[in-house]
């Protein structure tokens, strides 16, 4: 199966990078390759939702953070940001939505020589989105979870069909 072989190759690369370059979590492995290898390629990752703060991009209020309720929408393959949890439960239109297949440079925020344990960034097209979690544990959970969802969507697609199967 092409999708399974591709996922195995990605896991091998992540293991190699973690051993030689100290790069763990770039493919959503969270540093635990054994647990990731046990997960089947087709298994949907765990639901991911909770509070996050997003930095405003307005030039006059550069230090303003906006509290949002974030949810990974499996059907849309997107990270959706709602005003609050009740809006997410009501399936309202999200304030912002980011297609996880287009997100790149998902990493902890490092400014200069220091890293903020609660912040992480990602890029969509030419925009950088700055996000802050409530704690270091929450930031790690979001980074690992978003990486797993991104891997799932890229390898299987939002519809659950394996990528590359149509080429066989």
C-alpha cells in the first residue's frame, strides 16, 4: 500500500532527525516513535479543541492578544477559531479558519536566544500566525496534535481516502 509505505518513510525520517539533528515532533510524532508507529495510517487523530490566544496583526496594537476557542474541524481539514466555546458548539461560522494542509513552519516560538514555552507560530501563505496556549503542556499538546492532524490530512485526506490510491 503506497500510503502506508509513505507514512513509514516519514516516521523513519522523523526518527533519524530526532537522533541526529534533535528535530522531534515535526511530523506529529511527539518524540514517541513507537506510539506513532503503532497508530495505523488511516486512524483519525484524537479530537483537538480548547482555548488559545491569537496575536492581533494590527500595527497600532501589536501586543494585543485575542482569546479564542480553537477546534480542529475534521470534515474541513482546518483549524477553526471561534469567539468562544458556545459558538463552536453551535457550529457557527468561525472567526478565522486555517487549512491544515497549507500550514507550514509549525514550531515553538523562538525570539532571539529564548523560547516562550507557551507560544507557537505557523505560516499560511505569506502570513505568520502567532498563538499562545495557557501553559507549556497545552502548547505541546497543540503542537503535537496539529502535527498529527496535518500528517493525517496530507496522507489520508479530509475524506479519509488514502492519498496515492487513485494512482494505482
